[in-house]
């Protein structure tokens, strides 16, 4: 098992509500300093064995664009960069659309 350090950031084009980020199925504390458009934690430490399991979800008015990034602080590089729109078809839910909602799951 290796301890890794990450910077996670979820940035919306408008206010995002109830964001949830999990790394290795552990909830990551995130906060916003700009009223809910940008959520982040610059220092997340996680024990990783093999691939990194990622989950992100957020709510906002359908059609709100967002970008989710994870940076490996030890290697000083982005390891995950994904964009989406709330209310879109969700691959993680067999193409289902959930109004005002978006999520991503990934093994990196």
C-alpha cells in the first residue's frame, strides 16, 4: 500500500450543490470559498493499492457545466480531468438522465 497526496477540484460554471468526492471509497472533505462554484481540497492523503478508485457527484440546475480534476501532488501532474453537464446521460447509470445531477466513476 502506498500513501499518495492529491489536490482535488470541482469547478462549476455556476453554483454547485451537495458535491461528493470519494477516493478509494473514502469521502474527501471539500469546501468552497466562492459561494459554491468551486469546491476543492489541496491536500488529500490516501492509501492506494493498484488503481485509484474515484467517485464524484454534484447537483445544480440542469445544463450547468463543470470540470473535475485530480492532481498527483507527488508527481506534480494531473491524473484525471473530466468535464460534464448536470442532467446529462450518465454512463455510470446505463445512460439514464437524472435532472439537476451529474456523477463520474473511474479507476485510474
